C-alpha cells in the first residue's frame, strides 16, 4: 500500500512537470534510437553479408596464376594449413544487349564447391545454362528463361538464364576504379560451366585463379610465402578478403557504422543526463516540504531516495523501450533502404544487436536514475523540521563584473539583473550552450557531409576528368590502330590496371595504376587545394590517402612489381588528391623507362565530331559518357541526403528540448519575480527580455562553440567512409551562417513558447507566500 | 468628487458551477492624502478590493474612479500604465527581487516611471542608508519590508497600497513599519490604503472600511487617529 501511494505520487508529479519529463523521455529515446538504429545497420550488413559468404562458401585466399599445372595444384593442396584448392576462371565479357554492359564471367568446374553463387531464384547450374546476377537481371529486364549472348575473347556465346543469384564478390559491385558507385545496369556477373567457355578459347580449358580454403588459425603470411615459392615468377598475385574491393567495402561500411553508433549517441546521453539533473534538482527543491512530511510520517531515507530515483529510472526505461522501437524503424530501415544502392545483398532484413541495446539501455537508466538519486541525496541530511520550514530566500551575490564600477554602473538595471541571473545559474547556461552547440555542430556536420560527398562528383568529373567519353579498348587494339583512325577530337590514351606496391616497412597493397602522357589534356590531377599537379618525369604520383594509409611521404621509394614479376624501386615525387579510388599515376615515358610496355586500355575523348562508326567498331569494348557517370553518382546521393537530414533533425530536437527546458526552468525559477514586476507596472515587452536574453545569449555562444564541434563531427563522418574514399570537408562561412540561421530559428520558436508562458503569469500569485 | 470612488462595484468569480461574489455591490469614497484601512476577516473581500483598486483585477459590475480616470474601463495595457504611474505596492511578503541589492530593487521602480524620486534618498528615508548594497537574503524581514516601502515610494505614486504589510513581521517590527508608512505618506502627501485583518491597526487610520462577506459592514471616520506607538495588538 505504501509503495502504491508513492507510485501514484510519482505519476502525478510527472504529470505536473510533464514538459520536463517529456524532454527527458525524448532525449533518452533519441539517444537509444540513434545507438540502436546505427547498431542495427552494421549488424544487418554484418550478418547478411556473412550469411552470403557462408551460402556461397567463400574461399579464404585467391592465387592469381594462369593455367596452373596439376603438379602445382597438388603442391598447393599439400601446403600445410590448406584444406582445399579449386581452380577457377574469371574473365570480363560484354553482354550483347543495349548499352553493352560488362559481365564478369565465373567459369568453373561443375564439382567446385567454393565461391559458388547463392541462387535466389531458379535451379542449379546445368551444363549449358548460366546463372545471372539478380541485380543485373532486374536492371536490364532479364529473367529466367531468357537467352543472353555474351562476348568473351571476341567470341560470342549464347546462354539460357537458368537462375538468378547473388555473389560474395559482388556485394559492392563496381567495374573498375573509374566508377564510384555500383550501377547494376552496367556491370554484373554471370556464372557458367567451364566447358561452355572453352569454345571461346579454341577448346582449351582456361584457369586464372586458384581458390583456397584454409584451416582455421593458419597464418596467412606463411601460406603466401609458400605459394610464392611454388609459382615463382608465374604468380600474378595473391589476395585475401581484405584485398577484395567488395569485401573491403563491406567491412569498411560495418566499421563506419560501428564508429557512428558509438560516437553519435554520446552527446545525447550527456544531454539526457544533464536535463534529468536540472529537472530533478528543481523537483526535489519544490518538494522540500513534502520530503519533510514523508520523513515526519516515518518513511525511511532509503524509501524516499528510491522514490525520487525511480522517476529517472521510469523515464529512462520508457525512453530505452521507445528507442528500441523507433531506432531500428526510423533510422535502421531508412538508411538500410538507401544502402541498397551501394550494397547488393540477398536480404536486407534488419538485424538488431541486442547486447549493445541492453548495454545502452542500462547506461541511459544509470544516467537518468543516477542523477535523480544524487539530486535527492542532498536533502537527506536535513531534519524533517528543517525541511518543513520555508526555504530561505535565494541568495543574491555580487558578481565579478561589479568590480569594474565603470562598466557596471553604466549598465541598465535590467541588464544587471540578466547578467546576475545568468551567472548565478551557470549550470543552466552551460546546458543551453551545450544544446545549441550540439545543434549547430550537427547541422554544420550535415551540410559539410553533403558537400563533401557531392564534392566528390564535382572534383572527379568536372575538375580532374575533363573528357567527354571514356572508351574501353579491346585487348588487341594497338596504339597504332588508334593513330590510324584519325579521330576528330582531343584523344588521349591511358593504360589502367592493378599493380602490387610494397612500402619500405614491407606493407603490400594492390592498387590501381594509371599511365598517361605528361601533359595530359583530359586528366587534370590536382592537390587537395585544387591546384594542378603535373605528373613527375622521373617518379610517380600517389594519392594522398594511399600515402597516409601506407605511411609514405614525398621522396620515399616504393617497390613496384613489374609484369615480369621483378621489383623495381620508384620514387614518390608528388601527392595528388583523389576523392575515390586510391592509387598511383605516372607518365607513359616513365612507365616505359621502368621496363613496361605502354599498352592503352582506354581512350579518353573530347569529340569535335562524335565518331559513331569508331564507337561501334571492333576496336572498342565499351564506352561510357562522363555525364552519365556523373549523374549516376549523383543519383546515388540519397543515402547521404537522408543521413544529413537525420543529423539536422537530431540537431533540432537537441536544441528544442534543451532550450525549451532551460527557458521553462528559468521561467519557473523566476515566476514570482516576474509577477512582482508585472504588479509594479512593467509591460510585457519589458519583462520578456529578462527571460529571453539568456536564451539569446546562450544561443550566440553555443553557435560559436558549435563551429569547431561541426569540424569534429565532419571529421568523424569523413573517416567513416573507409580507406578508398578521401573526403575533405571544408567548413565554409555560408555553411556556418546557414547553420546559425537554422539554429536561431529553432531558438526563436522556443522563445515564442516561453513568451506564451510569460503571458500566463498570474499577478495575484505574487502577493501570496513563498511556496 | 472624491479622489477614489467605488460605485456599486461587484466582483464575481465563477469556479466550476459555483458563482462566488467576492465583492458584492459596494460603494465608498476616499479623499486624497488620507490614511485608510480596509478591515475584515479572511474571505471578507478586502484583498479583492485592493486588487481592483491596484489595477490587477476588474469589477464585473460597477465603476471605479481614481482621480480623473475610470479604472474599471481600462484594458490590459491601460491597467499596466495605471499601475506604473499611479500605484505603489507594499506586499505582505515584500517581493524583493533576490538577485538585486536593496538599492537596485528601488532603482527597479525608478526605471519605469515618469517622475521617480531618488532611490538613495528613499532608502535613507526608510532608514536603510547603510544597507543599500545588501541583497535581500542578507536582511531581516523588517528591513526587507522597508526596502519594499522605499521601492513603492520611489515610483512617486499617488496611491500606496499595502496588503497586510505587517503580516509576516513580529509586532514590534510591524509597528515600526506602519509608523514609517504613515509618516512618509503624510510627509509626501500620499493616499494610503492598508488592507489588514488586524483590528487594532484601524485605530491609526483616518477612515476605516469594515468588510464582511463581500459587503461593506461599516465605514467609520476617525476624528483623532492614534499614533502607532499607542496601539497595542
């Protein structure tokens, strides 16, 4: 019964201070929503991608080598730690449909069990059929039963599509470094039986990759060394999951959301704690007498402390529960649906990370319950009689500023009152500043994020690449062929490929390499400030992010693995900025100087007269317009848009809740003063500034502090994009101004609600006793 | 015509289904420069009279004249101006702004009116020359009430309204405060209306309005008001 009465009391108290408890609830909900929502995203990617890896029986290591002999295969199989080795053949082909998209062909022996596609719709692979990329099929309106012709090694082969599937290596499905985001209508995979592909190679069975399954706990480096020994110079490369572009992207995304899920809620946890603190301190002070009565009635210290602690626990618990439902639905589902454009997974069913949710819930309950407990502990030492007596009037104090009589005496009394009030309530001031700071910071972060990402397409497609069309050449198309064609326009040939580089400290990495002429008219490399960087004559240029990742400085020498498998040291002469696709650049003359042949793989073109005959000729594998590359990329900015929108929303909630709370707190604390002033004949517009100035003041300071916070948030966001992306966020004046304006709008709306509150002041209460 | 005139004034409150006539059809008049006491038990309607006279409440019927103004016809803004220019308030619980010093509390009043009196001089008059830079929390109840009186007078109002000014004070201090109100008002020629339930205070007034159940029970004139020192309660 006793507990029942106290419980009823807490419900009534909460109703009485509804806006305050609602604020705590909202803040707690937001904190848990963000944490749970972001957790659900990486958890989903993690579980769904691992599920796909498992379903496709993804291998652990890939050896790139051409047609390994049975002896070599036997040797590989006998490396200790290797459980299984299978031969594969992977080659790019051109689908003979509109736009001539690229299909990566996976040709494998029927008995292969590793790296098999995960069939979503249709049956298993038969001798003559093909399994097609589900996304590719959807984008190109193909389905099971359709016939599809592909061109491999200049031979056209027709397949019947028997099934649609997903593949581990095609979760993040981009063709090469020139595309920034996946475009399923232009690139996909097809799995066929090895026997069908032999017809393109004159009946010879082709293999270019060995997939290995390793025993768990094996050291990959020792395996790599043994593989090195077995194949010697014939070895093209060894790669693991961490080298695979798609898998790298997947782990990168998981990492990104893991960081965000830890960093972002922190601010909201902090604000929830502080708001609870301010609310509970006031509540306990107001209920001084009631606590005295309870004590006088014989309630124990413990039960009173628990009573007030329970306020925080109830609200925190409710917030945690609400966050559990809101977070995954409002944040998780929304962002996952946008991530579909980036990551192709068989299922996007949202997975929740329950341990993290429980941890966060306990944390928020500790925060709200803890400060509630602390705020009522203060009064516990007092005797009931003392508590029952009226509280002595609040002390006024002289403040520091008064030591400068010149300034002080020149101030109007109202300014004096505002300054004294503000300084006396440092807590309220700090809270408000924190809230505004967070709001401005989040908004600046949101704008910069959007700017950074849309900046990628601008720098890449407007400043760096100035071509109109990129034409991928067939392998047999030679430099001389191109010259003979006399194409009408600015033409530049480039060689693009992958190359293994080794830094001084031994770190190896497969990176993109682009080779073109020194005074390239259509590729304009630049540094991070946008200044043009010319290719060095005796050395290479490296992208800034790659240099950072491999700890390489200008002037360092790195080792390149040449096509004959020998190594050569080259000097890094320049650093260049590339938003996406990190790699190295050099001139064709230097490329030849280090002993390689310059063999163009693509033409960059700026037409005077577009040569349709050439584009449709046998020289050309495929071509793409820069404008379509660019618009594809920009069309995929949705994820970023919704993320930015969420940041602004959270910023808004933060500012609203904190400013409203502090404004109301300020109002309640002074309502008697304000009523007195009203009786004395002060007009509404004279009373308003007394309450509102503090809000204006903290808004101003908060916005200033919010600028560096925006920088920090921007940094966290930029880092979250992973190794392949090099994002630079500039916090510009216009962004700051816009963020400030939005913050001020939020703050003004809050001020209006406080003004409404001021209008409700009952003068007659000024005449009553202090309660 | 008298300085203050209530004509058939009624103030009803509707609380739920009940209509409560806090003040029911009262008429009286007060001359300028006099010291008046409205006397009655709690619930007699005296505070309602004070509120209406002070421009904090309007009658539901009847007319209130103060000087050349019809207070009962004023709108909210007009009431504020009326309070600002004509009324000085002394509260039962002083109502000083805790964050302002004694002097600043008095300056507060000065800021908003047309012909304010010097705040320092006012504080000197109420005997607080030494305590000007003290905060309310550093002063006794009597001292705080004196600041409140100084604040009311600094506005240079025509009418000084005091709601149970001695209610929160011990009798000795209360007597001093009353004497102060009376002397200062007399010197400055202010009209004073004190609302109290404390019958002995009536002995010092020029006129006493006895209220009972929202109506005027009796209005008595004191030909020879007593000095405060002679009153015992």
